């Protein structure tokens, strides 16, 4: 029985030695892996710091660009306002010019009408016959109907009928 016990103890001690060797190997592997992980963690930390620095620089650049954009937008808005004011001013000026032109045309037409109303119907009909129909109608429209009738009777019948048709439209 002593032999069995000794044999058991010897087997157990061999087993314990093998387990101890294995534990030592595992500890070495864990230490190596721990070192690798620490190196990787350092690398990740460096990348995180670089990323944070890049993020800060990007945010600052975006802020600067935003400020410049705001300034440019303000300049554009000021210029746009000036343009709008000029457009309004030009429209007013155009309207005034159109009114003055209309008034001048009326004055001119009144003078032409006075001239034609003082002319003899035969002379007036001769002049109006040689004009473009549209221009002759404008003059005839500014005259009194009695004068128009006298002038049309002295005209060539074809021209008088053409002018009469245009007068009615």
C-alpha cells in the first residue's frame, strides 16, 4: 500500500509539475498579449488625440468660413438693396418720361390738328393722301368730325374709304 501511496504521490507531483509548467506558459502568453494590447491601446490613444486635434482645427476653420460667409452675405444684401432702390428709381423715371412723352405727343398732335383744321380741305386731303394710312388716321382723329368730313370728300375715293375704315376701328 505504501507503494501505491508513493506511486500516487509521485503521479500527483508529476501532474502538478506539468500543470505548473502549463500555468507558467499561460502566464507568459497572457503577458505577451497584455503587452500587445497595451501597444495597441497606445496607438489608438494617439489616433484619438490626432482626431481630436483635427476636429478642433476643422471646427475653427468652419467657424472662420462661416464668419467670412456672413460678411459676404451682408455685403451682397447691401448691394442688392442698392440695386432694388435703383430699379425703383429707374421705374419712376421711366414712368415720368413716358408721361412727358405722351404730353409732348398730345401737344404735337394738337398743333398738327390746328394746322390741318386751318388748311383748305383740298390741300389737307392732298397731304393726308400721300401719308401712311396709320399716320393719316391719327391726324384725322384729332380733328373735329366736320373738318374730317370736308377733307375726306376732297380725297380719292379709295384712300378716303380706307381711312374711314381705319377711323372706325
